[in-house]
């Protein structure tokens, strides 16, 4: 199989390179506070949208470029080569807005899609709860209909970016007398709506990217419902399949950066790059991540044809999160006592590896734990028998 660019792809890559080089001074980075990074990322998103490089595979009707999945991959590759982070807009443009395009009214699409593409509005996903994380069917947040409105109450947790988001996609239980996977309804909400309270969670990595979100009798118009009442599971699954595609993206420092770091890290009488155990671990990491990359290309191609991402998208997130944790652990441990220093001014690669090591456990939970993803792959990709389901068909009120 030939993975080199076709003539059309090579022409697009050249255009992307020229565009990125022409806007070298506008490229965002990870430096600075969250507010500073967000401002730079908003500016860059607007520039991309203006020149047709934002949401490349989307229809022109919604502000996309009507391009191919491979063109989107090529542009992201070129961005990554220049150190451009994929931050702030991944959940909105990768998960929430595709769901809006599929399920919202035409008027709502016209109001919501273009501002998101331009970086003017940011979205978050409000699915996980204290008792319903990977087990999304265990959602307990309530949605009670009152005339033309719904009243939402309950708690969400581990919501990435809720503290700077303008809108959110939320799922709640609207009929507890139905089985677990039924009686759920999905909405989009304004994050500044009365009754919504956001509390950032301090992480061991030093960041505060995750949040608790409380719904205190929040009133949501019925026209902000996505899909039919009681059919929220279908909407959520569509969104989550897009999330699994996003979750399978490459994480951490690149292979070239890893090799360069290993070559200048002392190990015995030579360097880490000469250590047989490390070379074997690196080769294994490279093969796995390359396999994930090619699997993701296949999924992106399916999406570009209007198909719903399949369960194989779970493979990417499962592999990349684990490999990020293992490779960053090896690199930090190889520094010896110096590896204890977690300082952007003193540590290797501006402490990015230390951040990856501390951030990786959270990634292995977000978007589905390793255990849940293994079950999905086993049952829906490999066709293995499902585990016992004693609560299947029972009303949610009778489940534990």
C-alpha cells in the first residue's frame, strides 16, 4: 500500500505549507497563561477560517472547505511540524458541532456553526457524572418537561474547558421508568444560563482543565433539544464516536524529538539512544502509534463520505493514551535525579515530558476508560460474546 501523497494531495500540502509559512508570526504555542494561549488560539482559528483551512472536510454551506479527510490530515501534520497545538476547539469542532449539524434545526445551525469555526464560540461536553463516567447509561441528571421548557438538575464532572466555554452539549434522564439506554434526552445549553455553576478541578499536572458543573433547576427551551425526547442515547453515541476519533490523535512529543532527546541523555558509557531496552520500547511505541495513525486515516475517510465513525475508533484512544504514559515515564526515569525537576526553565523540552507523564492518567479516563474501550473493541470489533447484562430491559428506577 502506498501512503505517499497523490499529485492532488502534494499540491494541497504545498499550499498548506505556503499558508503556514506566510503566517509564521501568527502561529500559536503552549507558552503563557491559559488566557494568553486562548487568545492566540482564537486569533489563529479566525485566520484559518478566513482562508479556508478550518474544518477542511465540512461542507462549504457551514463554513468548511469541502475538502477531503486526507487534506485535513495533511494540514494538521504541517501545523504539528511547526509546533502548533491542537487546543481549545477540539471538543467543539470535533464532537459538539458535528452533532449540531446532524440534529439541530437549520436556523440553529446558521447561528451556531460559523461562529464556532471562526473561534468566536467554544463548546464543552457535559456527559460524565460522579456515578456515570464511562457507563454513560447510568446518567442521573434529570430533565423534567414543563410546557415549552425543560428543567435540568444534577451534576456533571470532568468537563474539559467548561470554565471558558460558551455552549455545552448535555445529556439527562427524562424518563426514569424506561430502561437505562432509553429515557435519555440530549440538549445544547448556554453555559451562562441561570443556575449553571462551574467549579474547576485542580489536577496533579498543575492544570485546571477539568471542571465540575452543577445544574440547579436550569431552564432550557425545548427547541434546544437535539433529537427526539427519550432518544438521547442515539445522539450521545454519535457524538462519542466523533470523540473517539479525536481521542486517537497523536499525543506528546514527536518521534524526532524523542530520538533527539535520547541521543543527548547519558546512559552508562553511552546515551539512552544506545540502550537496547529503550530502543526496543521506542520501536514498539513507534509501531503502535503508526498503526493508530493509519487506522485513524481510515476512520476519517469514512467520516468524509458521510458515514458514522465505527467502534474501531476506540482503538486509537486506548493505545495513544497508554503509550503517552509509558514513553514519558521512560524518558523521565532516564534522567535520573534530574528527572525530579519539573520546571519549564530547567527541565528537558520545557517540562513537556513531565506534563505528559502527569496528564496521561487523566487522558486514560477521559472519553472512556481503558476497560470500557477494551470491552467495546472486544464486543463490537472482534465480535466476542457480551458480558452479563442483568439490568437490561429493567426500568432505570429499579437498577442500582
